[in-house]
């Protein structure tokens, strides 16, 4: 493994994610169509948290600007968010004042063993350099999970989804996503118990058309847009699940 290559990869990721993207946060939490799609994707996370009760401890690793926590309505005590970007942590503290936010690296978390009822990470493993780093990350996520707790990992199904494959070529920080599919994700969690994977989100088209940076998010303001999108979603639900956009892995300790 080339040290220079690894350093270049790390620099590319820092340049892509070290700074707050307010437009992205608003897009994921407030956009008429995209925010609804985000909440649908997070339904399994919400259901698991509700099963443990309102006072359960929850950790999101790689929380970014906090959009997942906002969409899950998790602005309460007992919830912790971790990210390696200082600016994002400070942003999250303002948006979600009841949540505890700390700086951290998914490969070496500061929490003791068996700390949380629910540990959640989304779209973070493919931003690590190689499979060794990914294994370090998944072991850490499982280590801090309490016995009887549930680990949830959401990653893109980019190997089999053409839109995500193309996006990985456009945005080089998403380069490693092309390796991700159910068998690869399951392999990364081979040391965990009771692993199951659900494929969700039949279509990524809305996130392309209405993308906050590359698309036309204001198109959703046309009265016909939500209606058209509902029809499109129903049609795409008949496509093969192996080609759908996201994988939701769960592991019960």
C-alpha cells in the first residue's frame, strides 16, 4: 500500500467533508421530495430505536451536519453524534442542542465497550481508504454496542446501481462506493452476530434531478412534481431489488 496514495485519499476526503454544507443539510431535511425520501430510508432505524424505548442510548458515527438525527427527530438526551470535522460538530450543537456531539474517528472511538443500545452509521465506510480501515471501523462499531443492542449500517448499493456508479465518477470522494453490494457489506461485518441486510429505495432519480449542487432542487416547487414523483416511485417498486439504491444492515449483539 502506497503511503502517498493513502495520504492523497485522506486529503481528498477532508477537502470534501471537513466543512459545513448548509445547502446539503437543508436539502436533506426540508426539501419537499428529498426530505421525505430520506425519512423513508431511515424508517428501519426509527423502528429499532422505538423498540428500545424513548430513553435508549443512541450513537450516530459520521453524523455530518446532523441531517439524519433531525429526520429521526432525535434531539434529546441519551443521543450522541460523532464526526471528525470540527466545523460540523459546532454546527450540529446549534441545530440539535440536546444531543451530545464529540470529535472522533470511526476507526478508533473513545467510548468504552458496551456503551450504547443503538449504534448507527450511514454512508461512511466507503469513505475509508481500504478494506483494512473498513474492518477496523466495523469492529469499533460492534465493540461499543451493548449486549442486546443493535448495530445499523446504511451504505449505497453502488456496485449494482448505475446512478450511484456514475455519481462515483463525478464526485471522487465517492470512489470506493463502487465496491459496495450486499455480499461485500456482509463481509465487512463478518465478526458480528445476527446480521441481516435489507435493500431499500428503488430509485435515486429524485436525488439527481433535485440535487442541491448538480441538479435543480426548485423544480419540486411545481405543483405537479410531487404527484409525478409518487407515480415514478410506484413504477420503480417493480424493478429488481438487487438494483435498488441502499442497503440497511442490522446486527443484534
